[in-house]
């Protein structure tokens, strides 16, 4: 077992990574990418286009360059989010990506079969990324989630990892988007 970490938005680096693999791999998981919060009034169109384009190009580069490197019935697993499913000021770019990734995943599952392609759509997960985005509002957000989520606690990285392992091990899963948000989407607010 091994891992590699690099800037996955560098599509040339993605190509080199897969080209330089000594053989086939069982699974590829991409956790790259993050949300982009840009209210329209403050939006830098070039930055928005760059964020959207980089994320889609990265996903497609991983699919394109891994297609001969992932064993049949192996997995390409992408991590996305659920944050853009509810309209809100500043969520336009993130909402577009949230909507696009399930469709991209389903299409890639058909094109890359028998390699399986799936997407984990995570809600709030208590990670350093969440901490950096929320700053001094982090603890208040944790408390709000503990009080309102049906599971009564905050989703952690270990929860996402357990789902990823399940998706990789279950060879009947492909083309799906699997939400992990502690039931947040069930709440009315």
C-alpha cells in the first residue's frame, strides 16, 4: 500500500503520476478541491472560472490518465460536497460544482467500466479545512450541529474514511453519489 500527495489541479502532474506507476492499482481516491464562496457582487469572474475549470479538469484528468492503471472492478473515488445544494448568497460556484460532479461521476462510471467510479458528497466534516474556513465561528458551528443533526454529533474524517473503504470494497457500487452529512439535508434550515 502506498499514497502520493501532489497538486492534483496540475493536470500534467496527474498524467505523470499515472504514467509512472509501476503497474495497476486497486483504488484511487481524490480528496482534492475545496469550496469557493463568492457572492456575485464581489465575484472575480476570472477567479470563479478558474476554480470551476480547475476542479472539473482535475476530475477528468484523473479519469483519463488512470483508465489503464486501475484494475477492473477497482475504484475511482472522488470527494465532493453537499454545501451547494441549498441556495445561498456566495454559493453560486460551489452550487454549480455540487450539481456537476454527480453527473460527471455517473458518466465516467459508464465510460470507464469495469472500473467503478463513485462520489462521496460530504456535508460539514470537522477537519482543518473546516477550521480554516470558519475561523472563530468553528466551535459555534460544532455546537449547532451537535444540537440539530439527527445523529447528535459532528461528522468526522473517520466517518468519511469508513464510507470510502465501504465503497472501495463493495464491487456492486458504481456511478453513485453517497451523502455523508449526519442528516443535515433532512433539516428545514
